[in-house]
């Protein structure tokens, strides 16, 4: 029996549906964090995020030693900020690659599905945190101005939610 609910997974997927890139953060052999933009291809029903990558990308070699990753998403126009943590695995899964393939992926893999360096990253989501600013931008500006004048912290600027899978 899964430890998560489909509703939780659907919430995460819906939040990032229109966010094109996530900043994928890994830990290297010297315990240094580094990030790069990757496009989320799917969040499946089991709570896995899927990405295309090349097995030649330097950061992929760090995943076996340090599988803990963070993927952060932001859409400032929509006042959405989401951070996902999980365990990442580099896979040569041709069936999954075929399922998620689109013509846009060919830009990175000219050999298509037969490219010898085509790989998939599966991130098993552990937690997701997101911030929704429910107040309008005008209300937020008023709150910020009020805080600046009064010296008190701004209130009602949005809500923070945590989902544990």
C-alpha cells in the first residue's frame, strides 16, 4: 500500500504543469551543491518525476554516490514557488524514454531513441513544499508598504504547504 495519496501527487503535478524548467540540484563528490535546468517530462502515479538526460553529463555520475536531490520550480507571474526533494536514479529505460519522447527532445539527442547516451532520471519524490500567494499583487504591495512604514512584518502574503510522500 503506498504511503502517499494520489491527490498529493496530483497537487504537485498541477502546480508545475505550466512551469517549463526545474532547477535540478545535486551534490558532487566534494559535497558541493550544483544546479542545472531540466524539463520535467512526467510525474507518474507512483510519485516519480522523470527527466531526460545524457549519461555523459558530469552531474549524473554523482547520483550513485549522492542520490539526494532537490528540484525547484518558480512561476513568479503566478506567485508559485515549489521545492521537491527526493532520491534520484539514472536509468537506461528505453520503454520509458519511448513513452515520454517528443520531437523537442531530439534537439539534445539527434540520434533519437537510439542515441547511446540517452538516459532517464527518475526522482522518487519524498517531500514537496510550495508557497501560494493567495493575495492579489495589489494587496501584497499594500502589505509590503504597510510593513515598511510600521516596521512590522508583512502578513497575509501567502501560504506555505508541505507534502510528504
